[in-house]
C-alpha cells in the first residue's frame, strides 16, 4: 500500500539553506576555503535530507493482505503489521501511532486503562520486511478495523520530517466472537427422525442391540461388562451398541423488518452467546447444523445462510457470522424467510429459534414447520441463565 505524505516539517531545512548560503557567500567574498566548504556542506545536507526521505517513502510499503485476527470477547491476541522496504538504504527514525474501533483496545491486560491508540517505533533495513506486533483485547462482540495509522519519519540528520498516512483502507480486521453462554436442557433434545444410520456420537443408543465387544475402560458402566467374553479372553470386555440417531440442527434468527434499532441490546448479545455455545456443543459431538438469518445480504439472496456441515470449519463460519450480525441490518419479512427455509429443509430436523420478533408474530409462522414434523424449540432467557423450551402445535411455548 502506498502513502500520502502530509505535515511536512521544513523549518530546519529552510534554516540550513539560509545558513549555508550565508556561510558560502562569506567564504566566497573572504576567499576562505573552509567557509566555502562549510556552506556547501550545509546546503548539501538541506538538499539531500528531503531527497533521501522522499526516495525512501516511494520504496516503503505496508503489506495490506494480512489475515484477520480472531478472538473471543474477553480474550487477547496479537495484531501483526508487515512493512516492506524495497530500497537499497535502511529507513531510520520512524515512529507510528494507530487507533482502532471502540470494541477493541491495544492491551493484553483486561484491567489496564482503556487505550484505543498504540505507539510504536520502527526501523526498516534495506530490502527487508519488518513486522510490528501489538497486543489487542476484545471488549465486545463485533468486527473492528484500524481507523487511523500515522507514521512520522525523519532523515538520519533530523532535518526534514513528514507524516505518512495510508491512502486506502487497511484490510486487516479484528473479529471478536461472542463469549459462549451455557444453555440448559441442551442434552434433552430428542431427534425427530431416529433413522438407521450409524453415527460417531448420538443422543440415543439402542442398548437392546449389542454390536460387538472391546476392552473395558474405567468410564464404562459396570452393567455393560460382557462376562462370557471376559472369561474367554481372560480380561474384562464391555459391550458396544448401535448408535441410531440422526441429529441435524437448524438455527433460525428471525426479526421483523419494522423492529428497528441503531445499537445492539443485551438481549441480542446474550442470544448470540447462547448460539455460540450451542454450535460449539454441536462441534464437539459431531452434529451437522445449518444457520438461517433473515438479515438480507447484498444481491438477490433473501437470507444469510450457512449451509449444513460440521466440525471446526463450520464452527468458524458460524462464529464469524455471529460476530457480523447487528440489529440494524436490513431484514427480509419473516413469512418470506420461513417459506424459503421450508423449501430448503430436508427430513425432520431439530429447529432452534434463537432470535425472534418480540411482538410474538413469529410463532404464527412456525405452524408449517411443526406440521411437517420438525421439532421446534425456542431460546428463553432469564436473568442469570438461558434454556430451550419446545414450541407446541398451537404456536405457543411449552414451559417445563
């Protein structure tokens, strides 16, 4: 990335030009070689100082292709900026300052004073890359960018000084994920479609159908010991059972288009924290899931969608979506969003309503999903906890 050169300080350079010219004239009229040489030296320093600095600025770049920094709320990380000097001379005497958005601060200490600016010094060797690493702390969920970056540089004699500012936006982002908040009743979700496919992990095991044996481990139930196999092999053996449940989760974020807000709310932040916990839970248990949000993206798409998948790549996509979501984003009407979701769903699924219109009209849109055999649950927040409650066929909520 190139720079715009601002705030050029030429007072010392002008003084050297004036002083050098006067000394040169005195030496010329007095026919004194020392004064002539001193005057020429001062004029040369004044001239070369700016030439050197302008030459170095042309050959000094910021690598604007850095990967984003990812961290959770309340965690710290490292932001790295890479500068490139392509000239044959070293670039000395540089001091920099940068600021970022309000949801991060440049400190690794959570109790340190709130400081949005970071100061650094840099020296760029000839034909080398130089990196600057600074601590960054996530204050709240969202994405942050470097808002300002200014580098003050001088020539080696400190005669000429200028300030460099990037002439384009710095692409490096700081993505702050929501902090996961535990959700109660999560282990009580019963799949709507049991099926017959094996799964690496499941909520339900068919204990009436042993499929084999293996060596006994301390965590295995005592009642599952296979005594005949133990006597035959001479060491404790336990039974293994068929895992038959097919678990597929769907997360829905539905808000009315007229539900406007120009800033986030505590309720919305807690719902995203609960969603972060549930997707992390699904990742640990190898459950596939997809996410539908009626935030309208750019283009013809009606919704923001994360296709069904599982594992760490899926968790990364989900948490990045949670970091980007905001209350003031444009919404697709809920009835249109639900129709589009119904056309995409296949098989019976467990559906979680994570965010909804507070007027209650979302429940009127859920009846087609219940009629098609899906199990629908709604996230309910209390003062200190959150839990999942089932939505009945009448559109209401069953309170356990």
